[in-house]
C-alpha cells in the first residue's frame, strides 16, 4: 500500500484503476546508424503503427464527442501520409546516417521552423501538428506506450507528473473520474478544470510518486483532504468509505440550497454563480443551483484543436450556454491565452516569464483580426440571452478603450449585414493586476462591471508564480495588502454604481466568501462544486458581521494573524456542521 498526502484541489472521493501517464521524454541519441536498411525498416513500422493509433483515436473520439470534433485526426493522417516529410526522414537516415529517432527529430525541427516562419496563421499553426505526429513516431520507435487519454475505456484515475490545461480540456471525453499529479497548485488551470468538472483531484504530490504506481493499481482518491492511497489494505478502504459516506451526506444536506438565492443571514443579496471552461460544464452549474455564469474561460475551446475555431463554431458554443441559462446572466471572458494556458493552434513562441508576457488582452489587441472574430461571435450570441462580456488582464484605460473600439467595429459590421445583436451589450473588465485595482475608480467610469480575478491578483501583488510549488507558501490570499486592494475595487464599483464580482478561486472558498462580501463584493463566481457550500456559509452571517470581519482583516498586521482569525471564523460558523 502507498499512502501519499498532497493538496486536495477538487473535493470528492473516487475509487478506480490507475492509468499512469509516464514522462514520455525520450533522450535523442546521436549514434550513427550502423545498418541503414534496418533503421528504415524500423521507421516504416513505426509509421504504420502511428497511423493505426491515430485512426483508433479518431474512431474513439467520433463515438464519444461526435464527428465534428475529429478534424485534428484527419489533419494528422494527412501529414503523416505526406511524402515530403517521410522522404526527408529517409534521406537523413540514408545520406547522413542518422539513427531513425534522431532523423525523425531532426526532420521535425526543420519542418516546425519552416511552418513557424510562414505569415499565414493557419499554416503557422501546422507546426504543432508536425511536432505531435513526429513525437508519436518517436514514441513508437522507442517502444514507449501511447498515453493518449482518449484511449481510456473504463473508469480510471490519471496518475501523472503534471497535466497541461489542454490535457484537462480533453478529460471530459474519457471516463476519467479523478487525477493525482506530482506538480500543480490550487490555482493552476488543471486544478480549476477538475473542480469545474466535479471530479476529485489531488496535486503537489511531489516527484517520485508516479514511479511508485503501475497501470491497473487500485487507487483511492480523496480530493477533499488531498490523500491518495494506492492498493489499499482493508483498514484504509474502510476509512475511505466512511469519509465518502460523510461527504455524500453533506452533499445531500446542502441540496436544500439548490433553489435558494445567495444572500447573507439578514437578506443582503449576493449572486452566486459558476465558472466554466466549456459548454459541457454548464449543466453542473445549473444542477448545483448556480444563479448564472460569472466566468466562461473561452480559451478552453481553443486548446485541443489543430486550428482556431471559426466564428460560427464559437457562436454555437456561446449560444448553447446562454440558452441553457435562459435569461440568467452569463459572463463570457474574451480569450485569456498565455501563462500556463497554451493554444498550440496559435503557434506562439515560448517565453521566459509567460505570466508577465504576451498574454490575454495583450495578444487580442495586437491581433485585432483574430480578436474581432471572437467579438462578432459574442455579439451575435447577445441576441439569444442575458450575455455580458469581459476583458482579462487589463492594466490601463487605453486597453479598455481599444478593446471596446474593436467591439464597436464588429458591431458596425454586423449592422451592415443586418445581423441581430444587443446594442447595449454590457462590457466589463477583470481586475487582476494591482495597478488596475488602484486605478479602479477611473476604470469604473468606462465599464459596466468589475470581476476580480483573485488568482492573478494575488500572484501579481505577492510576486509569486501561481503554478510554482516552490514558492506556494508565499501565495497569501489573506495578506492584508491583497484584501486592501480588493476593498479599493469594491469601493470604486459602488461609487460608479456597478457590480463587483470575484471569479478567482478565493470566491469559492466558503469562508473567504464572507470576507469578500464584507469588502464590497456583490457577485461570487466559482466551480460548480463549491456553490452550495458557499450559499450555506453566507446564510449563517449577517452583512454587518461580514463587514466587521473584513475590517478586522484589512487592519491586521500580517497574513498569519488573518489565517488564525480565519480558522476561528470557520470553526465558529460551521461548528454545528462538524458536530
Ligand atoms: C483569476 O485570475 O482569478 C481568474 C479568474 O482568471 P484565470 O484563473 O483564468 O487566470
Ligand atoms: Mg486571471
């Protein structure tokens, strides 16, 4: 039996077989080929095997998610069949005497560079495809198992070093009922997506864990306390079942809040909404009593694709969500690529400091052609429900005005084509950069609402990379300075007569919701799984009590003082539930 403690980032309990994704990094050896014909024979066999795998993936995906989502596999099959690519690999083996793995890797780099240098965006994005198929051929040459998650056919828990957000975007297509990873943090996007999908997840298990687990081992995943048990003994299994039963009972008790509106004990109305990454997640928000969508992270629609989704495809996805919400507010955020969210189809170069670099609205303003496609899709959606749009990573008024100008141009194009949209579509901004918080009074005059992205606001104000485990101890949501910034935003929203939401993870931490309300926040948006507990927690405190808690915490002299205060608040407020 293996027992490991990490960080529980998505509550709940799963018992299933392990599906281990081993680090598929393969050392590229530079030994010369001693037998050229044998290397070419190995190459041909690896190509045949790769084609077989892609065809299988295509069939599986068509069965699970429908024909329209399988174009990536057709693109890969076409490229792997291309003689120019294959002939280049063969010539590197024959003429330069490279071994087969080395030759595929060299051809991959040559073709990737050629694609990356092309002006045309579609062609540039083919670089990601060439890397993908080359890596598959290399894996087959090296005898490394294809770890594609879409091949999983029975309920499984994923065990891996790390999962990229694009991996989690694919999880909904396979019967994956949890994951346990060595890396990660509470606000990494893999963790956030797990909570949106309501599957238990444990992160930060530390290096070495993956090597201790084998495919098919029995895994008990406790996403509430952050515990993973592999091949449990009877006692561990009994303890797990008891905890699961308690959790299930708590969920049943909380179900009484599904139809209730979010409010403090004395009736101060606070909207409790859900965060989603794909339309698939929207049903979970509704079934958990969400009063709207406070954040739709649209970049997840762009991640597992070989080309950028066209205007119509985006429109269909956005419309599906606003129609599901049937008049309830839906806030869709324009693309927030960058940081830990890569969109391979964009072919963006790697950066030294991705969270401080070419990200989100910066990319959109730099590429208005591309931004306008999303703007048109969103405007068209506005004719079908209660849509609001917001821009991420705003640091200045100029950015707000430029982004709004692009929306105005898109509106004009739609008018000229007689296409319906809401002329008064509310436009808001995310406050997640400290200068925007300090400048909120001015920004508030130009927008219809604020939504505070605490994940980034904390990262930027504490200068702590949100996905770097080594410094996670310095990431302090309860730092009096962070709370002071949030208060400034709350006050600026009130003075400008606009709503002030929070859509970062802090909003869904039930105790912290009370502090945020006391700081002037009017809307809280969170993963579906946290909605009911937050409604319940707020219903136990009056608005005045929330104000007092917030005042005390802003005035505190350290995060540690606030952390103790917070523990006491949880204990006092929830004592009846723990009894
Ligand atoms: C945030 O920064 O708090 C936020 C909600 O956006 P994201 O986590 O997608 O960066
Ligand atoms: Mg953010």
